[in-house]
């Protein structure tokens, strides 16, 4: 499969402009940058803090790579940090192709499932954001691949060592899911195979010894840097707390049954039909690999549904397995009417994108100069989708999926060049740069923000701004006489009439924000 390197590289090149041109999101990405800056200032490598408050939510591996990138370049570079999701996504697709197709993996077999996987809403979303999830999924896939080879006596000596190492790095990337998913899948699969008594061969003393030794080193370093309080936060609040009675993202047990349909779009219906056929045609019973991928998908879905804390991206580990299960089933079954319909529906929807744009111009007012790029992207997507309709109607399901997926990637590539117009609405780097410019002009060295997550703007401001969370705090700051650059969202100005009257009409607008100067004559 190495000679088909372009099949892996070209789709990723379509996504690269997103990293080159996009600003950091305020909620998560900017927080990670601030945490990394604080760790570099403090010389911390195992205990992380966000403005002095312990941040034990995430293990250190991802932060280490971000710290290395900042140390090497002296600044945060989006595309460089983006490699931390792009490379794991490439590894996942390569391993899944090798696992599913082996030496038979020519371009006609590897391209359809990897494009379908990459173009699933949640998977492509996780590829173009700064998060640890994709790295964790890579190590989970590697750990289960090691188990599969060990189960089939392939490179058994090496895989006995690699299995616990991959599991540890999955934990070290994101946390408890890194061990929960592989162990649960292995045990359930062995039970299904009626070989549960052989579990010690895979999860025996050697596996647990390596895992415990690596975790002991990690936890010891955490204790040395952060003390008992930080270690307790890491081991209990962020694992048991989130799993049993979450303080964050708490959702009902049926949550993923509702969200998986749009999270896995546009191929969720196709995957559902293929799973139905896998059971109806008894492929789960007759094909060991389909059985293992099915067990992996269903076990993980159930386990993650039972965990109290839920957001759609937490279900990311099942995406490689249910997508590749669908294509393994497709290879062994005839494309009946139900299969054609499952691919025709998203194809028809995408074919309507270009004409729909002419009825949605009111949604595009912030990009008047680059609007043509969106029409080009929509036009390409619609044309490719029409090709997908023709192919699906003929029963050429893989061709249809490749056509639609390629159209989606080309659409993203074209539209991504309009991102700079959206950046003032995505992040705050332009807002901060304008604020710094005004501060230097007026001789001001104090910044404040009103009722939004502005604490991590210290990444751009060079110091931590003051948070104001009600109108009385704002008036107190104004009464203090301290010269200040104030950042306010238009949302608050529209909601609070007294706020708008108090601040007056002299301001600088940047996206959805306004910049005011306080106590400057």
C-alpha cells in the first residue's frame, strides 16, 4: 500500500488551508495555548495550570508536543500544531487499510473507506481542530491491531510488548477511555468467541506489569510537581467523577442514539444499512474480522453511553471500525435497493447545495469579496454529487462514495480560503492585536473583558486581562480611574441597554466584538 501514498496525501492537502488560515477557537484551543505558555514559564511537565488553577483534565502527551513546537519556533503556529491531528488521522487510515485489506489493498479498495471515514462529520471535524482525541484514537487502533495480531499468532513476541505500550499512550493522550475501550473490547470479543479463559494471554501479568510501571512513573512525576491535591484531581475527579456522576457534559444514556446520525453524516445511513445486512446475511458470524470490528463498535458504543459525561467527539474511537465494517460487508454482499438508497440520499442533498446557495445569500454578508470561492466550492460539490447519483443508481456504490467524498474535500479546499473573513468571529487574535495597537498608541497597559471567555487572551496580550462579570464590576473599574482597554461582545451591548449607554459611541469594531478605552482623556 506504500505505493499509494498519494491516496493519503491528497485528501490531507485539501484540509491543510484550514490550519494555515484559521484562528484559534476561544473555548478550547486558546485555553490550550495559554496552558502551554504557563507550563513553559513555570517549567512544568506533568502538572498543568490555567491561570494558576490546576488543569488535570488532560494528560501531558499532547501538551508536550505543543510545548516542543513553541520552544522550537518561539511562537504558536497553527499548521504545525495541526500536524498533531493530521498525522494521527493518516496513521489511523493506513493501519485500518492494512488491517482490513492486507496485501489486497489496491487503490480501488483502500480509497473508498478512507475517504468515507475522513469525510464523516465528526472525524473531519476532529482532524481540523486542536484536540487530543485523534491522537488517543490512533493509539487505541494500534492497541487493538496488536491484540488482533496476537490473537492470530502474528508477530506474537513483539505484539505482547506493544499492546500495553499502545494502551498506555492512549491513556497518556486523553485519559481513562484509552484503557477502558481496548480492555472492554478485548474481553467482550473473547467472550463472544467463547475463549474468555484465554484473557490472561492478552491481559495477563506482563501487560498489567508494563502498564502499571509506566503509570507509576507518570503518577510519581505528577505527585512531585503537583502534590496530593493535583494527583487526586487527576485520578478521581477526572476519571471516576466524569464516569459516574459527571460535573461536565452530563447527558442521558440514550444521548448517542440521537446524535450519531448527524455526527456520522453523510454516511450514517449507509453504515446502518451495512450493519443490518451484516447480521441479516450472517456475515458477523462467518467472517472473524467483521465480527471483531462489529464487537468493537457495539461494545464501545454501549460503554461510552454508560459513562456519565458525553459529547459527540467522545465517540470518535468507533468511527474507523464502523466505517471499515461497512465496506467489508459491502465487499461480501450485492448492492441491493436499500444500499443504493442509503448512498443516493446524501448524494441528492449535496447535489442541491449549489442552487441552494442562491437562496442563502443573506447568510454570507461577512465575506463579500470572497463569496465566489464558496460558489465554486458548492458548484464542484454539486457536480461530484450528481456523479455520485448516477453511480449509485447503477449499483457502483464505492464509486458514488468516492465521488461525493472527493466533492466534499474539494468544496472544503475552495471555501477554506474565505476563512480569514470569518476569523474575527472564530477567535480573538485580531481583536487582541487591535487592542494592543490601541493600548500602545494611548499608553495603556491594562486590559479587561466583559462577560465572555477572555482570560486566555493573555496568549496575545502578553499579560492576563481582568475579567468583569457584571455591570457593577465594570462601573467600579471606571470609577477607579485606571486607564483600560475594554473588550465587549455586541451580544451584551444588545442585551444590556445601560451597558451601551454607559460605554458611549466611541469604539472600534472587530467581528462580533467592540473595543472601548476607559479613563483616557
